[in-house]
C-alpha cells in the first residue's frame, strides 16, 4: 500500500499544544554540554580547585624542606613521590587547565565562530572529562610506596588529554573559510590572544608528545622489570618539562592575555600589531624544549649544549620587546587600575624576573644547573603564567560567567600572589646560589636517606619559600572564593555587555553570550574592530592592520 | 588540519622515544659495550615491511586521486588495498618478533625495541581504523570531487605513519 495520505494537521484548532521541552537538570546540562562556554567554565572550576589543593601540598613539602634533617610529615619514599606529583600537577593539572579556561570561552568569540562549529566543542568536552577523570587517581596513587605505576598511567593519560584542546581550537583559529566566522577575518587580524593560543597550541603539540613517548617507555620498563630506568631514573626524562626552555612554552598564553588587557585597560589601540605577533611567535619558538628530553640525564653536561645556552639568553629578547610594546601602549593611553591590569603587571614582573634568572642559569661560572635556582626560576615562570591566566579570568569574567568578579577582592589577590610567588621562588633562588641541590635530583642517588646538610642561610631561604607557598595557597583560596561569591551570589546590578570598552569581537555580544554566540556576522577590517567603530584607525596602524 | 597536527604529534612522540633509544645506544657503545650483543635481528622482514608500507602509501594516494576524479570504484579498491597492506605489515611484524630472539624482560635493549615497535603497531592500527571509517563513509555515498577533506586527512595520516616507520627502520633494524 502506497503511503500517500497527508499527515493530519497537528496544529489544527482544538489540537493539544506540543509539550514544552523539559529543561535539563543544570548538572546534567553542564556535564554533557558541547557548548565551548560551558566547557570553559568547567576548566576554570577544576583549575581553581586543583590549584588550591596543589599549593596546599606544596606548602607542606616546603615545611619538610626547611632544614632537610629528616621528614616529619611524610615517609621518605612518599615525600619524593608527592614532590614529583606536585611539580607535575602544578603544570599539567593546574596551569594548562587554567590556560585552557579562557581560550575555550574566548577564542571562538574573538574570531566570531558561530554555532555551526559543533564538532570541536564535543572534542573539548571530551578532553575536559578525560583530564578530570584521570587527574583524581593520580593524587592518591603516589601516597603509597608502590604508587609509581598508577602515577605513570594516569599522568600519561592526563597529558595526552592536555593536548586535545589545542587540537580543537587550533583548527578554529586557523580556519578562514568557515562561513560562520567574521567576514574578512584573516590571520593577521586575529587578536593577539587568539594568535598566542595558536602559537601555544603548536608548541604544545610539538613538545608534549615527546613526554608522552618517554612515559610510554617508562611504563613498559616498569611493567617488565625496570631494566632501563630503574626506580628513579625516569625522573630525568620527565624533568625537562619543568625546566627551561620548555617551561616558557606554558607562558605563551600569558603574553597574549597581557596584550589584550593592556590595550583595553589603556583605552588605546595596540600599536604595531604584526610586530607583536612576531614577538609572540619568537617567544613561543624559545619554548620548544623537547630536544632536552635526554639533557638532564646523569653524565650529560648542559653547559656543552649551545642551543640550551642560546635559547636561555635569547628568550629575554622577545619578552623585552613585548614589554616595550605594552609600555608604549600604556604611555599613549590613560590606564584604568582594574584588577585584571594589576594581575597583568604582576605577571609581567614575574615573567621578566624568571627570564633573567633563566639567562643567569646558563652562565657556566655561576654553576646554577642542578641547584634550586633552576627550581625557583621555573616557579617564577609557571606562577607568572598562572597569575596571567587569573588576569584573563578577571578580564573575561563577564563572558565566562555573565558578571565581573569582585574588584576589591581581586586587587588584594593580585598583591597576595605577587608577594607569595616572590617569596616562594625567591627562597629557592637564594638557596641555589650557595649550591643547594635540587632535592629531587639528589634523591635519585643510590642509598640516599633523605638527609641533607644545609647551613643557616639555606634554612632561612627554605623557610621563606615555605611561607611563600602558604601565601600562594591563600591567594588561590581568595580567587576561588571570589569566583564562587560572584557567580553564585545575588546579582545587584547589570554591568552591561561590554563593561571595559573592549576592542575585539567577544565584547560585541551579550555577557554571557547566547548559545549561538552572535546574531549576525561582523565585518572585520583590523584586529580591533570594536575600536574601529568608536574611532577610526590612526595612519600609523593602517599598514599593520590591513 | 587536525589530522596534520595529530600526525605531527605522533611524529614527535616517536622522535622522543627514538631519541632516548639512540641516546642509550650511544652511551653503551661509548663505554665499549655491545648494544644488542649476540642477538641477530634478521634484515629481510624489516625490509619487506618497509617496502609494504611504501606500496601502501602509493595505494593511499591512489585512493585520493580516484576520489578527486569521482572514480569511486578505484577509490574503494585503493582504500581496501591500503588496509590489506597494513594487515600484511602487522603479520610481518609478528613474524619478526618470533625471529628476533628478544625477550622483553631479559634486557633493556629488548624492552626498548618492543616498546617502540609496539607503539608503532598501535599508531598503524589507528591509521587503519581511520582509513576504514573513511572507506565506509565513501561506500555510503559521502565525499565528492570538491569535498573530500576526510579522505585527504586519512591519506595524510597514513603518509605520516609510513614516514615514521622509515625512521624506526633505520634506527632499530638497520643501525642495530
């Protein structure tokens, strides 16, 4: 029988209305969402909670390290396992996650990616949950003597998932043919933050898989008799990810965030856009540290590695160039002392000091390799990046959660982080000069009992480092409290869709943005399209932006 | 684009593994020791495996060439052949494992060889799966001469897989 009957009109008069689609449970909606904005919020929440936990554990480790005459809080084996856990978790569970929160939310908005780009969002959601699922077993697995095997498997999974977000937003940032992106948007007109995420994604995809390869070898070795790495030597093949030059790869998003904030809070257009892009690219290139995967092994003298020396000094140059560009922007404008700008200034200072400390480390007469100087230098860069990520969260808070974060709270937190990181890293720098060895490197020696003789100066420096860790923990708590109070508390006033007078496309939509992000596609003629609408581009920028 | 970056990431992972392998080999030889000692890895199976993968790269590009010209029959045949070559490679690798005389838990060298080649088999499996899914989608009527990005991505990833084995072939089977 052929089906030719016309379906009865279900909307005929008297027919019952179609039942309304039930609203999903908020928790279910968040957990199963493919919306990049929801995924960005999840990254933020996980990052802040883990930051609080990791910095607290770092404080306890700092207490143990003050005089190094023995262990009070941890067993000997547990101390070193927890040390490696916090060192790697700070970067891979906190920093990279925090650096993913803003890009997940903001990058598609900056290039005006419409609702049609759903496929990348599902991968981002999967990456979030893959990292969340694998990070929890990593924590208790190192608290038992035989915990190394579970740590390797979970950290490897976490790191593989860490590379997944760059795979998602990089195609979005690279695409110029998508009909849902802003018209006439080109690679040279993308905002500096999007460009920095493009560079960061490329560098992470080039370097972090090397770590994954090392972890695969370590896992197989550990499974079949520990013939290659034994119980300790695997640390030498992981150590490079937490030291220069690789540590600068994590700071690439920081320079993009700072560039965005300085221009908007300064109220002027960022000059020499392509020069700034080139400097960010150069800075990113100085963070390609995968070649050092075998450089920290015993018997290898880093001072013989000319590339390590050159990159250690050269990384200061693009950073100084960027700082010069930002200073010029601030000089031409009238900066507002918003908490995001304060965070950005703190981040710039920490990154600069970290880069200079890294340049000092490659000078052979100083003999700083293998000491806590390198640890302090890495902490300056890592926590400087973390502070910059917080600057981004404060700046893009209206887009992430619909309202700004507490301003007074924010300024206090920026100062807390400044003091805390300087104490934390400064203590290690000060202890490194009298050649206090990097604790974890010493621990790999056979027969090491955990006792190291240190003099009073080093004890004081280690004590300062512990206090710094406690202050950073307080700062992490303040940020988390600020976020929860702002987003869960009562909304007193509507700050508007663009409270800062933004320059880029994310501020052209509602705060928070609707599901489809934009109602219509904008025409882009420069990297600061909203500023173009308010004022025409100056003559000196026309060559850069067109 | 995503396939290119994934291929690059895999390449860097193997670069790291081969870097560690070659660094340990170099340190052992510099100390006057022997790397593989009395173990003899036959050369014929790895050479056949390399040749098989080179042929599979040709058939993969044949599939892309055919889909661009809307020659679907040739595209199906080429994709199928490529997957068959992949299966042949896996079979050859299994045979080589039986002939090598290396036991994974006996020495550090054996562990490294099995870890690297085993990971490569996993990458090849992913490439074969990618190509198989692409083939099924082509059979379902997808892909046109102007819109065939998935086929391009699958072929690009297959090329990377072949190239990476080239480095493994030289570092492990030729250099020994």
